[in-house]
C-alpha cells in the first residue's frame, strides 16, 4: 500500500501542494548565497507573512535586545536561517489549516503540531543545538503525512478512532501501510525539496531509545516534542514525571532540567497561541501541569522549586529578566549604553545589511573635549557623572532604532542605520548644541562640556570596504575636529576629512 499511497500523493488534488511563496522560501533555504536582501524581498511580498515574522521577532520568546520596527530589523534579530524557517512554517500552516475535517480531528491535530513545534524549539535550545528554529519547523511538520493520508484516503483513520494515542496511531499505520507517518512525511518533504536535515530529523523522530544510531540530536528533540504534546494535551494518558524521564533518556540531561523545560513550554503556550492564532491549552489545565511539575521538583530541592516559580513569571517579567541580563553583559556599567565589544558586533551586522540592501549607514565618533581637565579639577566621581549624563544626551538626539556605545574612556560611537550623510550631519549639529547648552551640576559647581565629532557615511556612491574602515574614517575626522578648535563636526568626504562645521 505504501507505493500506492506515494503515487496518489504525487497527483492528489485533495491535498494541496505548498503555496508558491512556500516553494520560493524552500529554494531560498537551499541557496548557499542567501542574503538579508533576498529574505526581506521575498517575505515582504506577502504582507501577512511579513507581519507574522515581525511579530515573532518582537515576541518575548525570541526578542534578544530591542523591539524591531521593520522587517529588516526583524531579520537581524532572528538571523536569516531562523527567519526563513519561521516564514516557511507560517506559510505551510496557513495553507493546511484551511483544510476541513475528514477522518481525523483537525483542531486537535493543529494543537498538537503547534505545541510540538514550540516544545521542539525549547528542547533544542536546552541542549544547545545551533539550529533551534530548524528544529521548530521539524516539530511543526513531523505529523504532516497524517494530513496527507487523511486527504487521499478519507476513511483511513475512521476505524482507529479519534481517542487513539500517538503510539497506537503509529502501530495502526505500520499495520495498514507498512510504514508510519514519519517515514511518509520525510518522503513527502523530500518530494517538495525541503532541506535534507529537516527531512532526516522527521524520518527518525519516532526513535525509541537514545542509543538509536539513526537518531540525531534534532530528531530526538522532535520525538520528545511529540511526547510533550501527547502528555500536555491529555495528561490522563501520561504523566509529567514519565515525560521528564523520557527527556533524560533521549537528551542525556538531568531530571530537574527536564522538569524546568516542561514548565517553560507550558509558560510559553499563551505566546504561542497568539503567534499562531490557535487555542492550545486552557489556563486551568496549564496551571495543573505547572503544579505537578512544581511538586515533583520540590521533592528534590527548595532551590529547584524556586527555579520553577521563576519560570511561571509573566511574559513581561521574563522579558524584563532578559533585559537585566543584557544590561550586565552588553551594556556599559557606568553609562548604560552598549559596550565597545557588543557595538562592534552590531556595527558589523548593520554594515553587512547596508551592503546587501544598498541602503546608507552613518557612524559618528564623539570625543569629549578637554575631559582630562574635568577629572583633574573636579575628581573622577564628577567625571563619571558627566560621562553618564553625556550618554543620556546622545541618546536623546538619536532614534530608538539607532545604537549608542561607549568606545573608550570619554569616547562614544553612534551608529545610524539607513541614515545618509546630510541627515546624519543634522543629528551631529543637534548633539553639538545639546552638549554645549547643558550645565552639569557638580558638588563644586556647574560646568559645561563640549564634544568633537567625526562623521563617516557608507553609501553606494561612497562605499567603504568594511565596518572597521568606516570607524577609522570617523576617527580621523574627530582628530581633524580637535585640531580645528574642538566643539564641531568634521565629515569624511571619501578621501579624507572635510572642513569642520559648528552648530
């Protein structure tokens, strides 16, 4: 029957092929020269899909540093491969959710698929797989062949009954077809030319033991995700404790980490429901599952109990914790702006995006004038007060989508994505005026501090070879501003600093 099923699937009209944009996303996923420009251009063709990707980037589950105001920023936040995987998942779900019930409960099917995808991503993150979003997609599509079989053989699953467990479903398929839906699903996705690692993970997702040589870490995460969906959607057919032991067996983690991850999966359900516009689990059931996991952990240690309580925080609290961690690792302790190391990473990313998409990128190097005299005259505590205030003043004249970082002792760097030289020079003029007219109140009295600015802009008409060259050009302009009398901005004209200007 397996060969007959494949033949029918190849010509079936009742089971639609992926939409055109899904095939285009698949082709992009297989493109070794994938770029942000290509991804943005393709996803942008479908406003609904673009909106969903942007929503994901701003979700507490994915947001890494700040809100994304547009698709370009969302791609930077998510990463290209992750964005492609998520876009493909959204596209396929939107197509196949429109199908009507035949021999299976479609509402239950999609609750399981979407919950399984979210669980697969968290298990992959726990074991530090580099492609968590690819595993998310595998979790979402691991049962896609059930839909396919149901559409071409409408009575196939009727005899099995809607209350069958997933294990019973697999046994039923093997008996009737000679293969289960993981094997058929992998064949179907290969037929659609999806990336081979995705097909392989789904083909091996029904592994029975961690020692199975055909089972990759990704396949084990997908298999465990299916078990999660089975247990969480109907706790009478399994237990949280047994699920944790299954995680220990498949992933080689400790039991407490497994229980904490199960709790995190449940805590993420409201956000997953929002992203996919699908009801998965009601609040009472979610609370009961969390209580069971908490009780199991409390037997082990009070510390583990506190960790589970932390995982029950609201999405806003989780985002706040993420921001606190970011502040410690990516923010300068004194001024609150980005550190030099992290700003270098951001600038490289923005430079690559500017090159790929043909938009301008401006950087402003700012060096406080005669700052040593402030420290020598008023003390280093006063100098720290001035530095912190200056960082705030810089932030007040730029956009939320711009970056401000402390580059040295009294040096700051401002990155202005998508901003041409003429607009960037006006930003510099506002900054000069703001600092010049600000009085810093110190114990010994009030003082004014000015700044020398160097501005360099990458554009298609005046390109730079890399981000470091852009910084070096702005740095040269700062020295030119110092020599010209300070308290001014000097622009780089492609070969060297131009004459200085004052606001």
